[in-house]
């Protein structure tokens, strides 16, 4: 029995940039948390040292979270995500020193959140370090469907390359 060959996803080069949408999402979450802390601080109106300490701890935790979110957003990878038909690569386009996160990736990006025009993926570098990218259709609308096709397709291994796949083929024939 002959196996029908699947067409692999097209080669694609897609820009990875800092996302304004992600900045808004992080900002809204931080603003909502600040409002909750402020409401907690002014509710009940009675002052006591335990409540004051709790509000101070919550405010400090919020400030740390805000700094972490700002750091995360400012240090987003800027460059290109490339699929050449057989492997995924990151290529930095930032000026100055090359980004150490550039290079061949282990496997395909794994989608975490898919909002059709926005895609949050996690990538695994060759050194097993993880990186999260927020990709937007607005960064290159003409290549968006090619990128999505490549992210959601799986590399087509030949039947002889994978023993488990060969065993499955043998059982069905």
C-alpha cells in the first residue's frame, strides 16, 4: 500500500517584533491588579497595622510584577523566525551585538495562545533554553497564513526515518 505524501508547509520568513498588543494586555492586567490593591487599601476605612503591612506587601509585589512585565516586553526577541522546510531558525535583525538567542531551534514553535491574528508561541533553542514570542498578523499580513501553516504542520519524516512510523505503516498495509 502506498502512503499518500503530505505537502509540507511552505518556507517562510516572519518578523518577530515587540508587540503593542502584548504591551496593552500586560498594562491592562497590571492596572486591574493596581485597582484591586487600591480598593483593598481604602475598603473598610479602619486602619490597623496588619492591614497596612498587607497593603505594603501587595504593593511591593505589584511593583516587582510590573518591573518583570516591562523587562519581558523590552527584551522580546527582535528578528526573523524562519522555516526552511526542514528546520526552524531565529535570526536577529537588531543592530549592534548579535542576539545570543539566534540560531537553530529544537523542533517547531509550540502555540500557547492562538487568537487568529495574534499567536503566542514557545520556542526551544538548541541549548534547551525556552523563549516566548508574541507574533502578530500586522507585522507581515501577506505571510501570516504561511507562518500559521508552518507552525501547525509537522515535519514529514520518511517512513524509513522513524521506526514507530514504519511499524504503523506496516500494520495498516
